[in-house]
């Protein structure tokens, strides 16, 4: 879930601004303030809680399949964007929301919904650093799913005693 979401966010930002540099956390320490435009994508602490709800049911050739959500997952992400000005930061924020709403499919094809997005815009007042920063907080919800199968009875015959 984490890798797919981070990859999709990076792809949306690169599509919106081909010159943007996606930095790792280590690179951000050294280059973030000097690179315009730039973005850093950081994963927060994920939570997984037991769920057990039925997501989908199907029957094929006498076999009933049930897709059950074993765990509900919540993943907070932080995306920091450094752009030439507040308008540039806001435009990238809007492109990001448009590109990932209402959510993203994970590697198994399950949907990870974007639950919440907040953004703080910060202008650099320091003359040595230029540009504006958008500090975006995202929260995705998804799950760990398993398919359970059972053979259905096709006919029941009554036998006299």
C-alpha cells in the first residue's frame, strides 16, 4: 500500500511539473531549500486494526467466495513541496489532489481511499532561501483482504425412514 501510494503521488507531481525533483528524506536534508521545484514524500506511522467485515460475495460453479477485510489500515503521509512562489505551490497541491482523489488501487487491486487532506502554505522570509512551501498531510485508508471459499450444496434429497 505504501509503495503504490508514494509512487502514484510522485507520478502525479512529475506529470504536473516535469522539472520537479522528488527527493528522499536524506537528500531533503541537504538539498530541499536549494532545489526549486522539489518534493519530499514521507510515510507516517501506519495503524492496522482487526476488522472482519465482508467486502464482496460471489458464487461460481457451486463455490461461494467471500472477500473479507481482515485488517483496516490507516496510513498518514506528508508531502512537502518547495515551489517558486505561493501560486506554484498551490497549483501543485491542486494537481496532487486531482490526481489522487478519491484514492489509489494497491498492488492487489484493492482500493485505498484518500480520507483527509490538509495543507499549510509557508513563504520563506529568509533572503538566502527562496520560494514557498506547501506542507501537505494526507491520510489513506485501506485494508488487508483474504478470499474465503465454501462449496455450496446443490441438491438435497429426502430419504424415507
